[in-house]
C-alpha cells in the first residue's frame, strides 16, 4: 500500500513526488521520503522501539539523530577492531563473547532472555549467570551479527553490552543505591501508614469520628502513593514486560495484588465507603523489596571471585615503538607483535614472550606455584602474573579473548552459568504456578461473590498475596547463590551449577594445595646456623637487611621473621633468579640459591628437599641456611581426617615441585598427589 502524505514521518522532510516509501508503525502506514528513512524506521519497529516517536520533541533533518542510541551503538560492536577486546573467534565464523545484562531482576528475567535469544537463527547458545548478570553468547557470524543479538535483547526490555569490570561495578553500585532508596521510601511509608491503620482498627471497636477516619484515609493515601509509584515500580515494569512477551512471570500476581489493593483503597477513600488496604500495600512492598535486596547482596558477593580474576589484567601498558620511544596505551589497543616494557612490580599486561631482560615472575594466582619462577629471553609469560625483580621487554603473542586469563575467566563464567537441576525445575514450574494462582483467584472470587463483591475482593487479594511465587522463583537461586557465596568465602569455588546437588554422591575430593590446604603465604620455618659463634638473631638480621628493598616473597618471609634491628647495606646488587649481594660493616655478603653462594668457593650442605632453602654466605664460606615454606592451615589436618572417615578418596593438586607437594600431602594424610601442574592440567 502506498503511503499518503507530503511529509516524511521519520525525518520531517517533504516526500518527493512519486515516492512510494512507507513503514507501518503501530498499525498505521506512515510515509517515508527515502530508502534510508524507511530502513531506519523499520529497524525501530522491528526492535519494538516505536515509543521513540512518542517521546521525541521534534523531527530532525538529520535522520541519524533520530535513531535511538541503543541501535546506533549496537552497530559499533560489529567492527572487528572493537570485537578484538571482548570477542573470541573460534573455528570458521563461530564467535563467543561475554556481556553484561542490565535490567535482570529475577530468575524469570534470566529464563525469558535465554529463551528469546536462543531462538534467534544463528545463535548457538546463550546463558545468563544470575549471580553476576553476565551472559555468555556463542553465535555464527555468517548468519547473525552481534548488533542484531544486542537489538533482540533490547527488544524485550533489557540492555546488553560488552563486559567491562569497571562498568559492572558501577552498575552494581547503582543497583544497590536504587534498591536502598526504594526500601527506605517503602519502609517509611509502611511505618507511617501502619500507625494510622492501628488507630483506625482500634476505632472499629472503640468508636471514631467519621471525619477523623476519612482524614486518616487521605493521609494514608498520600503516604502509600509514592510507595506504589516509586518503590513498587520494578514489579509493574517486570509484569508488563512479561505480559508483552505472553509470559506469566512471578511479578504478574505481585503487581496485580499491589495494583488492585491500591486501586480499591483509592476508590474507597474517594467515595468514603468500604475498606482500605494501604497498610497491606506498603508492608507487602517493603518486605518484597527487602527480600530482593538481600538476594541481590548475596549475588554480588558470590560474583566477586570472578570479578577479582578479571581485574588481574591491568588497564594500561607501556608500549615500545620501532624508534624505541615508549608510550602508555590501553591494554585493549595492544596487538600481536607489539613490544611492551614491564617494570618490577608491574602486572604483566598480556601473554607474550620475553625478548630482553631476566626476572622472576609470581604466577601463584594462576598456577598455584608458591615460589617465583625465573624467566629470561625466549621464555613465555602469562598476562595477569606479577613481574618481581627486574625490568623486561615482552613481545605480545596473544591479546583479548585469546589469553590464558581470558580462557580461565570463560571457564569460570561457563561453569557459573550452568543451572542446577532444581533451579531449572523451579523455572519450569514458576510459569504454571502463576497461571494456577490466577485461575485459583478467579475461582475463589466467583465462589465468594455471593457474600458480596467487597468480601470477594478481600479474599481474592489474600489469595494473591499468600500465594506469591517469590519463594518459588527467588528462593531457589537465592539459596544456591548464598550457599555458593558462603563456600567462596571459605575458599571453595563452585564451578558447576549441579555441584551442590551432587555433593552427597561424591566419592573423591580433589584439593588444590596453595591457599587451600596451605596458608598461601611463605613463612620462615627454620634457621640453621653453620658457623660457630654466630647467633641466630644476627644471621636473621643480616638476611633481612640484604632483602630489605626486595618485593620477592622469600624476602618478605625473612623480613617478617627478623626479630633484630636492620643494618645498613652498601652497594646492594640483585641478580634475578639467583639472589642479592651487598656490603655490611665492610664485609661482602650474599643471600640466595645454593649455586649463587657456591660461586665464592664453598657449597652449602645438601638440604631437605621438602622446603625451599635460602643461603647466607660471606667470602669465607656459608654462614646459615633458611628453610622457607608454605605451612598447612591449622584446620587442614582435622578436615582431611573427617573426610577420610566419611569414606572419601583424597587427592591433592599443586603447581609446586613434586617433593614439596608430597611433603604437604604426607603431613595431611593425603594418599594421591600430583605436582608441577599447570592451570589447564588441574
């Protein structure tokens, strides 16, 4: 059908004579002046954003200005340069990305978004982690673009954008602040309305002046109105979104109960007859919001571990140009082949290979190796690990989603995104349960209609409130999330959604060593003085003085254990991977590995291989040895004993040397142990 009219409905420009461009907007065919306006308007209609035309103040000659921001920005994410920082390319045209979902308020939101996006042609999988509001999406880029996926999500009332730790933290703070404001207003309103309600209840028995009762009703109306319009607003928005998608979410009966009770009370107040339910409305809203806030706080705590892992990667790196000039650039702008300079104490920006310099790298957060590892030219380094002793130049080999840290993060996201069987069952039941509630409400209303409409309304309202499905839809994810968070705070990370359910059928318990069975912190275990006449306090003071300015974990262990006062060190020199050297009171000392001190002619004695040994020597020979290790937790032995008594087989994994791992396993009574394991091997 040809459009009739002289002006383009989209941009306001005159339509050329003979033009036949049009778009049906809200069941009315609107004229368009050109194919460009027609395409943009059709995109707005297809993405259910026609409210844009009602909200705009005036038309514009620039059609691009009239495109909603959500649609304009989505196109940017189709560019390869932009996708490089958050999209992982798999075989062929398969892509995977991590997104933040804004607007998720309950398990029903997760169910709706997953069902809607998964149904799109070309989308291979879409999982939303309710605890962190992060989504993992895999799609065939030859069939559907990322911008189309983002638009599809926007069409059902949610906003998705690439995951960024800083932005997610800001969103969580905003979510918490808004929730607290809603609770505060609902709580204040509930307290004031309840005081008036108690007075009116007492008046039913002791008598109350009619004008005073009417006045109290109007005051209650004024107090309850902001509670309904502001505090309860999320319930109405979510219910409307569910109904638009022809779904019955748990917010439908909640919004129906609040709206009906408030509406009936408003009519009763205006007409000055019948009952009012302002106290029920405000208290119901307050308790629901409080419950959701507690559940939200549990979600945020449960997601902190994953976010801390993501934050291991720094935001800025120092790039070395072809002319040798250095510049600070965002890590997201690094490309394969770039050279980056890492100073001592810097977190390595991305995966690469050392091309210049020798240093020691702390990989404990990723590999579990408690001691720093020596690295030099040709050695690979992992983004997120810590450069300790010396500056190095690294050639970038992997960036963005191709790094080891990104792979570990994806694994964690994928694991946390899996739903327990009981949660999936609750999601399936919730919709039917809501439908049953509504049918039951209608049936109860009809059954009580003979007792009078007002009586029937009260009974139906009671049914809606008492049978609120929040417990069904919120309790399951809240319980799982809270349990997961509690385990996380105790050092146990749940990486599969079904883990809590299947825990009762466990036959083997596999533990990581560093930080799980051990304290995760190096301490001085023993001091062996090898030269007569030297006091233990003296050799400890010498060692701590030599390591005073070092960030090496061994140095920190010696410094913390030193009971004596430090002494001045002249001409200090650090040898990466070996140790330190300096002059104290005119005498040269060395502190470090056995090979380092043996260069002065005297080799230290063969130590017990279950500890890490550091040797102190002067030019005349070895003075002392320091045994440094990672002690088992005080409660670890008792915990292992309790698990053995339950009939479980215990296994320990470690990135440490086999001998060190075996010593800890033997002390704790663990029979099966595996050492020198990478994160992938674990």
